[in-house]
C-alpha cells in the first residue's frame, strides 16, 4: 500500500480503531509497550519518512524552552525574535509553530532545514516506540490520521489481537 492509502485507511476504519484503543484502555495488556515497539520497528523498516513528511506538512511539534534556546542560537536569532517570527502559544499553553507546513520543511525533498538541532518532539514523533504507551493511547489514535506508520501499526495490532482471540484454546 502507498503511504497515502495508509492515511486514508483510518477514515474508513475509524470506529474499529477507536473500539480497539478503548479496549486497550479498559484492559491494559501486560505487554502493551512490547506490542507497540515490535510493530514500530517492523513498520519503520518499510516506511521511509523522506518519502512522506506528512507530520511536518500538517502538524506542529511543541517547542520547549531548551529547543527555543538551541534553535535561536543556531539561527543566530534572539530568542524573542525567534518566538515572534515562528511561534505562537496553543490552547495548552505550549509554544507551537504559527502555521503548517513547518517553516523549516523543504517540500521538494521532505527534508528538515534544522534537522541536527530540531525540537526534541520532532525526533520523538510518532511516539510509538516510547515507554508507557498506555498513557498516550488517545494521542496515538489521533496520530493514525497524521502518520501512515501509526495508521499501519494500529491497524495491524488490531488485526493481530483479533486473530489471537479467534485462536482455539490449546490444552495445557
Ligand atoms: S522542525 Fe524539522 S522535523 Fe520538526 S516539524 Fe519542522 S521540518 Fe519537521
Ligand atoms: S513520522 Fe510518520 S508522518 Fe512523519 S514523515 Fe515519518 S511516516 Fe510520515
């Protein structure tokens, strides 16, 4: 499937994915982190962010103070000027980009102009390999509509857990 198709999929399977995430929230599997991390590795072996760039095109990372300091310094800008020029405060009180696509994103080749000193949140996206996935299940669900890798991870996990349920019980 093409990346765009994976992004279309959550629109068709929205209810199914929501049900799956609710189920995980109601009954946390012991190996939830392992389930996600294993799929994350598998899916990112196949998906190349340089052929996608959808997160940089459509959403904004959070810029923490330490990010702002570092990036402004590298760009030889004063911090208040950097904030005025690129950032705004969102509903949660965090600094985010004024607009999307990100001002540092190059649409020609999907690269980041500040890659080596980009915000930490950019390096962590889409968060499917972090600890305590249970805490970010809602975020993960909403990321299925932004990131084809997350769409694929959630869709495939839903299928696997469904298959597990259908397997006949084995005798001990
Ligand atoms: S800073 Fe770089 S990685 Fe982060 S959103 Fe902008 S272009 Fe993407
Ligand atoms: S993290 Fe997801 S949305 Fe961002 S470029 Fe990679 S595959 Fe695309």
